[in-house]
């Protein structure tokens, strides 16, 4: 094919677009293509500028005479005029996601001075936004000081859909910058569908303060199109919670309950969260109990309950009873129950079979994670009921978190029920006792048929073991897809028993097949 024919083919938009679509992850190549022809430039530039890590790449588009990077700081050296913005606005119109990717070291080390940021906002061509077509904004990715957020928000167009403000140091926010920013979001970005707020170094006693609470209340009243709201570190007020419940499109919610949790009257709770599908709650047990009495979630398919504060034995019973009360057996398919905070080495409360048995009502579960940091007293009888109660399980984890202490364990033979009655199970994280001798008939008779189990990943946590070769044969019999690369364990004690158990599981891996 001659060069003229090649040139003619490369002016066909569909051909150029297909070529560029294969180079989305190759920035240098796209840059080179953008410089080749007008056809490539028109297609490659929107792709190159779709995702921008921070403001620095765009600021470098200002004329060299107007700015300087010195000692790791970007600053303007004269006032910006309308013509200085031409290249900046040409490229910024293509940015759809800002702060989404980590910048290279040479870019992320550059900081914008406070004065330059103010000039950027003050001297832009009015009434234009710098990012008129931005759809997703990730604040932490910009690597800027928290107090700069309100100014940066003024640069964004009103069509923003997703806002993620993470790692905020609330205790250092003396200027109430976050409250101002959230209020601005509520007033300016009415099309926002996803709003996520997270905080750095918060404690159980951290509260939002009246200004931030007022800003959140404004969000729940103004952003009526919200589908996702995440603010799981700071407790909400009951008024904000009820206002969120009236949002017609809300399907995902992550919150921290106030403590004490005010009682919500039945008439006030009626009609709340009618479309909610995913719920994450950080709470004290007593507050969660009040919450579960006031609100039911018949449409929630995935629930994540994270417990904070000191627990007593009766709290464990209350926790599992509250969960069984709040969700629908017909809808819930994904459940996580865990605790947040430091591990108490002297913990004296237990999760026992009757607690897990309270969850058997959720017979449609596909995924279950129980990671409350406490002692576990479980036995074979429970493990024989679990596969029958939850036959659709794909992933099961019990007591896998650091701080979970297993004082009574079911035997390794109790695992056969998962192979017999959970045909979709793939991932298993459980602690069991593998110290009893297993005969050849124990292995052969583990199941009355050839196993078709899909289990391919097994975390034995800190399970004791004494006969690794027999245990390997038993596991291979009930879980034929299990291979040496997908068996793992937790941190064993540093004493003689711990070293022996770890050595035993290392030997089990040597006996399992490589796949």
C-alpha cells in the first residue's frame, strides 16, 4: 500500500477512533499520534485528557512567561489575561475525571501556592468554569491542602455526578472548610448522584459539629438525585438520617449512627429508604438495636454492620438479634458483621452457635463475613447446619480478623458438608481442629460421591494440625479444585505449638496438587 493510500485511510474518523481506542492505556503513544495529524489530534486529545491526576498538567498549559515552577512550587509571575487561558480551556473541556489516578513523582511533588490558587479562580474568564464537563471529582488525588477545597470546587462545572472527598483531617479544620465545601456542593451541583466523605484519624468520640451537621442536612434536602451517600466515620444527626431516608433514588448508604441513637417514631420511619439496596452502618450495639427497632430494610441486598465500643456478652446476643430483625430473608444475599477499633487481649465475650444460628433466617445468602473481634466457641453441630441453612453460599468467612480468638473449634471433618450442600461455594475462611488422626476410610468416606465442590481458596486461619499428610488427602477429597497456591493461614503463636502448626500446614501445601 502506497503512502497516499495510508494517508487517505487515516483521515477516516472510524479508523482513527479504533486505532486510538487500543491505545487508551498508552499515554506516550497517544501523545505522539496527537501531534501527527489533525484527525488524530481530534480523537486522541479527548482520550488523553479524560482522566487527569491533579491540576499540574493543566497549569503547565499556561504560557511559560506567565508562570514558574521553583523549589517544588507552582506560581504565577504576572496577572493572567484572557489570552493566557486559550490552551488551558481547550484541553480542560475534555476532562471528565479529576484526581482519579496517582500522578508521577515529578508531578505529585509540585505544590500550588495559596496565592496562585486564588488567582486561578479569580482571573479565569467569567462566567466560564475551568472544568465545564467534569463528571467525577476525587479530592484526595489532587494532593492539596484541605482548606483549598472550597476554592477548587468553584472551578468545576455544574454537571458533576460523583464527588469523593477522602482523608479529611476534621480535627484540624479550624476554618470549617469542609462544612463550607459540602454546603457549596449542595447548592451548586444539583445533578450529583454519588457523594462520599471519609476522614483521617477519627475516634469513637469524634462528632461532626453543628456547621458540618447543617451542611449534611442541606445535602440531604438539595441533592434529590443522590443514589450513593457515604459518610461512615462521623455520626449523623437523626434529622439528617430521616432526610436521607426520603431521597427517592438512594440505593447505597454508608453511615455512622449517633450515640445515643434517638428513638424514631413509627410514623416518622414510614416510607424511608424505599429503594435502598446496600447499607453499611458503623455503630455501638445499643444504638444499632434502637435503629433496628425503628427501621426495617426489606429491599437491602448487601449489609455491612461495623460495631464500635466495648462489648459485653449480652451485646453479642443483641447484635445478632438486631440484624435478624432489620433485614429481609427474601432480599439479603451479602452480609458482613465486624468490629472496628483496637483489639482487647483480655476479651471475655464469645460468639457461640446460637448467635450464628440467628442468621439462618437469611437462607438466600451468597456471601457471609463474621469478623467481630472476640472469642469463638463453635462446634461440629453448627458446621453441619451452616451448609443446609445457606446452600447458595459462594464465600464464607468466620473469625478471620486479627483479634478473633478461637477457643473451641469444629473438626476438619465438619468441612465435608460444604462440599455436599454448597455447590457454588468458592472461598472458605474458617478455623477448625485438624489434630485428630484420619484413617484411609475417613478420607474415602468423607462423601458418598465424587466431589464437585468449587472451593478453590481456603484460609485455615490459626487451625491446629497434627497429621498433615492425612489432612491434605482429606481436603483434596472434599475440595478437588483446591491447590497448593490457594491455601493460606494467619499468624500462628510464636511458641512451640504455633511453629508446629505452621510447619504442618506448609507440609499440607506440599501434598496438594499444583494447578
